[in-house]
C-alpha cells in the first residue's frame, strides 16, 4: 500500500499533498493530542486560522498559524465541515483563509473533523446523544449486577451523582432530538430497545417534549427499577395526556400489576371494550372522566352540554354504570384506564 501511495504521489502533486496530510493527522491521533493541540497543529499546517467547536460545550477553539489563540474577531470561514460521531453531528471544524480556499483545504478539514471526533470520544465523553443500545440495556437491565451497571454508566458518560432518570418513549421523531430537547444542558443518552426508545438523563423537563411523543418518566434512582417505572408510566399515556411521570400515577400504578386476563374478564372493562368501537363515545367518556363535569366536557369537545348529556346517558346504559354518581364515575375511570392498559 505504501509503495502504491509513493507511485501515485509521483504522478500527481495533489495526491502527494493529500497523502502527506493524511499521514500528518494519523501521527497526531497516535499521539493522542487534545483539541487545542489539534487546532494548533492544523493552523500551522494550513497557514491560516483553524477552528473547532463542539456543540456540547459551545466553546470555539480558534488558533492562528503562530500557535496562539486567534485574537482577531472571527472571519468568515472559507471552508467548514461537520464533526460527526456515531452518525450524529457533534460539532464543526473550519478554516479562516483569506480569499479562495486552498486546493487541499477540503482534505485537511476532512481529516481534522475525523481527528476531532476521536478526541471528543476519548476525552469527552463526547456530547453525542445516541448511545450503543447494548450499553444502555446493560445499564437498565434487571439482570445486570451493580458492578456491570456502574461500568456501563461510566462508559455512557454519567458520574455517580446525581441520579439518572429513565424515560421510555414511543415516537417517530429521532431519539437524539427528543433527548436534546428535554435535557438541553446536561448529560443525556438515548438508544432504541425493540419498539421503545430509552432516554437516560440527569434532568428531564416534561414540558419540553415535542408534540406527537408518548413518554413515561421514572423517578431517579436504581436504574432497573427506574426502567420498570418508565415503561409503566408509558402504558398510561393517552393522546390527551401523552407525557406521564411515574410519580404522578400514585395508586393508579397498581392497575398495571393486574394480570391482563383478570382485567379482560372484569365486567366494567368488558363494557368499555364494547363502546370502544365508537371513537366518538370513547372520547366523550374519556373527557367526562377527566373533568368530572358535564359542562367542562362540553367546552373541551366544542359541543352543547345537552348533546354531551344525551351521549353520556346512552353510554351509561351500555356500561351499566350510573355516571352521574361519584361511585359510578370512579368505576368508569378505573375501567377505562384498565382497558387502555390491555393495549401495549
């Protein structure tokens, strides 16, 4: 391979220069330089200001060809490339060359971006959100021992403190985007596990989940227990209430422990299943159970209260439950929740 490179370099000065640049960065990576040293070497090679910025830190490293931090205000970048890790953009690298880009600037920046990603991964941990699913599964699995779980967390970039929250997610949106939104300034990792996405985060802001996302949020603590909590909370989510913290379920979480066969055989749950064929009736019952008020339900559904009253009267006959009585309303709420839990 080396002989071929030498032959090519003799035929084409561009190839010769590109090979020398590749060898230059290979040497830097073997020496395990940090980002400032990488930027300093790049600026000297390019003979212009070189810059690196990682999204996770937000700090730009700009070094002039003399090896010092660039003191002049940033000029327009003549050439820019993204720094990517695990197919996720984690930063940017650029050159500030006056005039037109140099003939080898593209090659130089390509190698600089590769080296910057390697440095970020080595010294970061890198602020990439996506993580190895096997590593995430090891961290949250009930089959993992504490030593393996602690090692997985360290490899994912989490310190021993503070505790980590687990979020179970169902969404068509990219998990790294969701993770970045709900935990914008702290350590967060995400990975798909089967048909459920997992987000590990030091903090979680429930109000920052985008529309269309279903999410169950655990309390912080032992990760295998937190994963069970997050999956349980996810089961309780609805279009009306798409994000649910496990702590907010309280005693309702006990419904998730009921075997499915027992729930299906319950008369009230079976009655809910009978009206489920009518989305209109199901929405009316759900809204009424959530509000406990006929007029409030009518406002939310944009219908006259008399129309809601007629619907509820018919629904009550189908269910065999008096919905206007406190006990009947409680039965309907529990039955509706238990019926939803049958569908994972």
